[in-house]
C-alpha cells in the first residue's frame, strides 16, 4: 500500500489560510472533511496537537496512541504515522497545531530550570510523545489560539513565545515529570545543551571565555567553535551584546549612574565601557539614560 508523505509544518503552512509564523514557532489551524489513513509524517519540529473534533491515531517506532477531542498530544520531532478519523458522517476533523523547534524548547528548559529540580527523582521514562487530558484552563487556552488565528493579524515572535511558555508553564506545574521525559528526546547534542546551560547561567557573572570553556570541560578552541555554531556569532560578540543589554536596562533606572554601571557589567574602567556602549547603541551611556528618562 502506498503511503502519503507529509513534511510538517511546511506542507500545512502552504495549504492553510490561518497560520501564524514566528521565529522557531508555527501555529496552524487544520481541518479535514474525510478520513485519512496512515499518513507518513516527518515532523521537522516538535508539536502540540490540540484536537477539537474527530479522532487521531499516532504511531512512533515504540509507542502508539489513539485520542479524541477530550485529549491532546505533545509530540517530539521525528518520523511517525498519523491517522485522522471523523466521528460521524456529518462530522469533520479539526485541530489547532502549535509547532516549535528544539531551540525554543531548550530555551524554555534553560529559562525555567528551577521548576524541574524537585521532580528530577521521579522523571518519567523517555517518551517520543505524551497524551494529556483537557481541563477548563486548557480548553480556554486552545480557544485563545483559535481567536489569534481567526483574527488574521501578524503576531510578534515575543507573543508567539509567550503563548508557548503559557502552555508549557501550566504543564510544568501539573506534570513536570512528563515534560522531563520529553526533554531527553530533544535532538540537540547533549554537550551542546550543556554549553548553552553554562553560558546562560553565567551570562551576567563576568566569567571569561577561558573559564566557560573550563566549566564545559573542553579546550578554548573547541568551545569557541561549538559556541559559534550554536549562537551564530563569536563568544566575544555575544557576551558584549549581553553586557550592553544589561547596562541599558540598568541605565533606565534614575538612581543608576554610568560611573556605577560599568563595574556591574564587568568592565575595569569607565572609558572602555563608554566606548563599547557607544559602538552598540550609537550614543554614550549618559546620553542613552537622558533619552530614556526624559521621554
């Protein structure tokens, strides 16, 4: 028997009029009026599949599940088989799909690592997908995605990230062990994850590149190469940008002075700080502060 082949989310984005695309996240409204049997699917991103009408069957190499509209799925990227069924001749099949890439998922676990420490001992086995039951909060959340899609307006990356974090934080509060089980299915190399975790943890601690490489148990040259691959820029440029962003945030407070801020962001003298800040923002720290406070 010939199987249909689908590459998601890209095939759906091209076919659906109701789609939100942001950096690392795609939200799509999907509808069908007939049964589909054993579609061969390549998920290029991880997926929340919020079924609102019909039945869905999904099969990975070592796991199989059937859900109805009272449930939804969180699936890791990879290859799987999917079957969509109508519950009656008069009914249809509909779902809201939230795709997110591994970087978005990794960023979440790094940002909210403290939420999972208490659950580390009772982590579920590694799973390619997880089935959840809907409750009133989740029904309202799915409705909010539908409203965003039907509005037909562009959505910022920040807003898309916020909606992703909303559902993840809710599930982390209720089912942290299930999310930990899914985390290990991230395709990103574990050593890359450790680099990102180390860098993000110490981004404002003024550690040197040599010290970061030491903490990651690798040579400086290897660390720089892996860092550039992960972040798309050199460690020096990335760390400078983060320092300047921190300085800018501090300067928006009236009680902070440039002569105090430079030390807080790891500079040994004020003149070097002023030079770096001006290269980044086009104005001196004092000029920047005056602009922000006198709006």
